C-alpha cells in the first residue's frame, strides 16, 4: 500500500505541473490585469508601465512562469525608470510557500484565500452532509422496493433533478421560498450573503441563510448519489452471501445496513472523493447567485478583473485536491472491500 501511494504521488507531480503551465499560459493571453487603469485619469501610462514592470509582467511568459514557480530573489530586476539602480526580487515562488500578491486586493494571496475559504467550507460541508445522508437513504429505500411505484417515483425524480442545471434549481428556490412566500405574507428565506449588512452575525442568522444555497447544491448531488446507491444495492442484495445471512436468521435491518451497505458503498467513495475538491474550490454558480462570500464568488470576481495570482492558486488547489482525494479513495477501497489489494 505504501509503495502504491508513493507511486501515485510521484505520478501526480508532472500532471500538476502541466496543469499549471496550461492555466498560466491561458491567463497570460486573457488580457492585461491593469487595463482598467486606462479609464482612470489619475493613472498615467508611466504608472501603468511601472506596475507592470514591478510585477514582472513585461518579462517573457516563460520567465514569468519561472519567477512564479521558483521565485526571483536570484534575479536582479531594475525597478527604476532611470535605469541606474537594480534591486533583487523578493518573491520566493510557490515551491517555497510564496503564492504572490493579489493585484486587485493588494494583499498576499494566502491572506485573501484565508478570508474566503472558511465560508466555502461551511457551505460545502453542509451540502455534502445533506447529500450523503439523503442520497444514501433514498437510494437504499428504492433498492429495497425494486420496480414498485415508490421506486419508479424515486427514479423519475432523480432523472429529472439530475438533468436540471444548478442555476435553474437555485433560481427556482429563490422564486418560491423567498419571493413567493414573501408576497403571500408567510415566513420566507433570505437569499443574499451570510449575514445582514448591519446584523449581529449570529449563528441563527447564518443557519437560515445557509438553507437555500445548501439545498441548491445538494439537490443535483442527492439525485446522483441516489441513482448510484440504488444500482449498487440492487447488485449486492441479490448476492449469495446476503441470501446466506438471511438463511442464518440475521435480522433484515442488520443485513441491509451492515453487510449490504458496506459492500455497496464503493461507488459512494468515488463520488465523495470527486466532490470534495470542488467543495474546497467553491460552488461557483451557487455562491454567485446567493452572494455567498466563498471561493467560488472570489473566483468569479478575480476572473472579471483578471487577477492571475488568485486564479492560479484557485486552479492549483482544485488540481491538488483531485489528486489527493483520488489517492484517499483508493485507500478506502481496500478498507471497504477486503478483496481489493494494491500490492
């Protein structure tokens, strides 16, 4: 197992490197992050040139990538327009923990992400918890009643929900649970932000505002989990060892939740391992619709203003998360199913 994990990690290094090269080149051809200063009468062309030069944006693309990865403290950069003084760069590069400084926020990238990542973790963990509990329960419930009218309803609703785009589900939730209920004079759910602008930022207010974005994310995922869980359970409950357990007189509830569910949960491990990295990166559409100040909301704003340091670290986080949790999923396979070995 140890050799397998080490081998997978070594294989991930060139993959992550290629992903970063690809994203870096795309961002460099996307435009000038200081283009907005052309509309500012107080910013002269010399000021724009100095900002670009100070951040190394006038260097060739390959040299910018080297500076971003390895730092530029070894590289002497002339930051003065008179050309007389040269000062060494002060960026250490991401390999030494320096992720650069955000152009829009004028703060270190780590500090900016530290402000938004906890909000995404709150929303993402809530959505994942609801998804796993609801998806597993619905899938098992339908599998124990195969091809009945209950199973047909669950299957139809799952297909319908899974085929709907997440923005449509979010907007329908806003329309019904917020606007319609408010017009009817009934209690309604708020739709914007984590707290009131001048509120006391209480836990109750956070939980209320968490309902709509959580349900929007969980709706599609629950349908997907339920479909996979139903199919996996149908295969397991007809296995020979399940019939043997029934013949021994073991209670049906124990057979379902202890023997069958454990062996049917391998697809669930795969789904969760794929969902967690995107939870860490933020539900982009949902956070934008509900003005939830998380990583997805930060990504959209950084994309609109072309803030390369934020966008690069965002994509790097997603790539690393996918690789790490895929390795974790492989390890969990061996724990869930003793027949799986990586030796």
